[in-house]
C-alpha cells in the first residue's frame, strides 16, 4: 500500500474532479491503489499538469474556478420528461435570461428561473453570481441550442434531449427472434474477390431470412481500414469508425461497372484473373486482404472514371454534401496515405493539421485521388443499403445488425482528423481479468471526455448517425466504455493503467437518440469486469445486454438456470473471442493460450479448471433432459443452443461457425501477430474452407438453426 502514500490529498481531489480513478477493485475483488506516476500521466493527457506539488495546487485551483468562468455548461444532456436545473453565471447583480432554440428552428422555448440562492464567488477579480433555471419536460427529442443573456454577455450551449427508454422495435414487441452472427470477411463466395463482401452479406441475409426464418444478421464491424498495405486485419482496430472498408465492395454491383468500355472491362477481368490465380496458389488457408484490396483498388479506379448518369451524379453530390467535412477529411487522409505512408505522425509536420494550408494545397493538387476515396464511401453506402434492404425483404424484422468497435488505430484517419477530441500519449485497454490475466493493450487513443462535452459530442453523433443509417440494430463492443475506460500511458504495460470516467448519461443517451431516429435497437457487449450498477442503468434505458452461455453462472459458480437469464439481452453460446463451440468443447482455447504464453497457471491446471466448467454445463443439460449421456459433438452443440430457447432472452444469436461445425477461433485477445487473428476463413468440421455456396446447402447448418427457429 505504499503507492497510496505518494498520492497527496490534492492530487486525489484533482484526479477525482477529472474522472481519473486513484484506486479500484480488480476482477478478484482485491483493492488496487493506482501509482502516482500513472495518475499524473493520465492527467497530463487531459491537459492538466500535476507533475509537481506546485503544479497540482495550481491545477486544482483552476479546476475549482472553471465552472464559474463559464456562462453556461458546454453541453447539457437530459431525457424526455425530465426537468433538470442548470446554471447561468453572470456578473453579480446582472439581469439574466435563458431560452431554447429547437433543432428544426420551428420554435423558441423560454425557460424559467428558479428561486435558489447560491453565494457569489470572486473570479479573476470579478464577483460572479449564479442563477438557476429549469428546463421544461416536454421538449422534443433532438439536438437543440440553449442560449443565455447575462447583462451584456451572451452564450450558447448544446442541449440534447434523449429518449427515456429505447427497448425493442414494435416488430418484436410480443416475440423474440434469432439471427446468425458472422465475420463477413470470412464468408466468401465464388463471386467475391477473396474476401467476403456486401453482396455476400445480402445473400446470407436472404438465405437465412427466407429459408431459415432468421430475424437478423449480426456482422463484424465494417469500419474503414487504411488503404495502404498491409491492411490491418482486425475489424476492431479501424482507421475510422464513421466510414467503411472498401474491401467489402462488390465491384460488379457498382452500376457504372456495366458501362466500362471493352478495354477497361478486359483490364478488370485480367486483374481478377491474376487474383484468383494467386489465391489458388496460396491454398486459401487464410483470408488475405492485401492482394484482394490491391486488385479491387485497380478495378475500382477504372470504374470511378466512368461518367455517371445525371441522376447518379446528383445523388453523389448530395451524398458528399450530407457527409460534409468529415468525409472530405477522411478522403484527404486516404490520399495522403497513398502519397506519404500510413502513419500521419511521420508525415511532414505541416500535414499534421487537417485544416492547415498545406493540407488544403494537397487536396487541390490531388483532387482526383481525394474524390476517388469519397466516391468509394458513396458506393459502400449504396451497397450497405442494398444489403439491409435484402434482409428486410427476406422477412427479417431487424435486418442487418452492425457492430461498433471501441476505438480506432493510433495512426489512422480518425486519430488525424479528430485530434481535438482524442487523448494523446494514452492507449485504451483492459485490466487483468479471468480471460486474460496479463491485461490487454488495444493501442487505441480514447475520447477525451472534456473535449467531447466542449464540442457538443459532434464527432460521436456523426459516427453513430453514419453507422446506423442502414441498420436494424447496433452491437456496441465494450459498452461499459461509455461509463469508464481503462487508460494506459504510452510505454507502460496494461497492468499500469487506471480507469477514467465518462458522462454515461450523455454517451448512452446520444446513442439511444441516434438509434431511435434510425428505428434500431442497441445491444451492449457488457462482458468482463463490469460494475453491476452499469448493467442496471443500461436495462433501465432499454439497452440490451449480452449473455454468453459459458459465462452465465450464479453466485456460487454453478450454471445459471435458463429461466434466470436476462430477458433484455442477446443470448449466445459463444463469442468471436472464443473458439466456435466445437473447439471450445475440446478445450482448444486453453491449449492455444498456453502455446501463446498467455496463462498465469500451468496448462494442466487450466485444462482441469476449464474441463470442470464445461462438465458442469453438460451435466446441467443432461439433468434438464436436453442431452443424453455419451452424445457426440454435433448433438451437444445443438443441445447447448436449445438451452438458449429456454431462457427469456429476446434475441438469440447463432454463430455461423457453429452452424457449419468450424473449430478455429477468429481472434485470440492479447495477441497481434502471434496468431492469425481475423484471418480465419469459414471452414467445415474438417477444417476445409467453405464457400457461401456450400454454406447454403449445409444440412448441419439447417439442423442447428431449426433448434432456435422452432421456439
């Protein structure tokens, strides 16, 4: 406990005011003090100098006066029906007034001062008073402007009114549904270019909805990767979360492809032919994005040159206008990457500022390249819309459910374009837990909570609006990051981090508002180390949780009876961070973690514990009459999924890997290059890669999905 002695009361108070934890309780319930060096480094990333006692005192004094220097809070987030109070600061004795200008400009609403006395404060040589106002409870949902006049001073702030409850769409008001969960890149067809694409997604949705009765398809994050190779394979480490990865474009589905002249069409066929020959020579053991993207990049550049019809040109220009500066900056970054390399921090210094003169000059001199990357996003938007439309046309009440990653690549487009709202010198990760006992470093720069509020959460709003545009739902990875995130200073191991608090009322509320506007539900991935009250809060707001069978246990560690599972959740047997169920039943995950050096106990001890955990579930299945003694692998997998149907869960998820008998895990947390994460093709029970044409004929897949479809 000597580490706590180095934390002065002033440093503890300053850290608390900035949302930085100076102590926490780990996954085993042990109290852990945070070293002073960690606290000071994280405060520094928030722009607060606490490197010395004198600096800490100055920062604390400034922090105490900060709110008094403002006329209004930077952002206020409330719920429909709430009547929260807010403050307005003015010179003591000045007359004060406040009002709301609604988002659509249709009305102005006055707000009324409350009879509440607050002692004035001396601030920068001026006596400042505080007036208290209450917002009306019948404001419409949306993003409004709160304005105040205090004497001769005027100020404005963002006012966000969010739904009190989100819940399920009306189509699922009195029933539950099930869907397939898949990694799109791994689901390849004979027509895709070595990587599963959006036309394949539409085909999976049509097949599973029309023939199997599925209500949704849950797909991995489709966020953008760098256009430079090697392409980052992890969909959870994108270059941008707002925009999508053009590796998922089906070239032949772009309308202008049909108008290629004979020479260019022949060039495209040659490019694709060489790609097929290369993939065949490689044997298809892994999903290799690099040759696929290189081939698509050349083909799409030819399609981009084809003149668009007048209507198509109007639609494209409307898309560019709608996406605005965010798309312009992203497309510029892509063109810069192709010129200067993937790490923007290694570019010439004058190109570090997205709004600087050098970047404007580059954009003008590389207009064709910048337009190409903007056009790619338009093409993606159209194909995403088509995939979702195909899912709904197949009878799915939800359609495509997208996935939102926690953060972005530290060298990527968002870290360049959104520098003002991302912390520098910090990486997001996770503390040690039962699943990864050495902690995790995800390498991603986190949102700065203070800057999000200062900017009215604009970047966060734009991100959500774009991802939800063609979605019936959104899975939010590590949803507890909306409450607190594990920040790790650069150069430190993941064990040397601490938690930083966020305004969850704002982040969750805005998430709900955007989902409400899109007509979508939200599923929060709330696994791992989670404060219990956070799950209660999400349930109250109508955000679904995630229940994975292997992790559902009661207070004594026994399998949780299915009738005691949550109703408002997505229930599954496995997750992408575990092997498919066939592999899990064989203990493959323990042997893999041992091989990669991720265990803190001996492999024999870990295998024994894991076998006991699995045996307890299988015994529960036998006891319930869901499984016979001596059952084989496929029968056991079906029985585990049948247990899901006995729960009250409103959404049931079936991994496509389970449906076809695959065994290999898609991702091993805590590794990067030690294991081929996110490069495993969909395979059958013998480990042979499968094409989508094989999947739709799979009797094993039909048998498993019948288990969940007949509830």
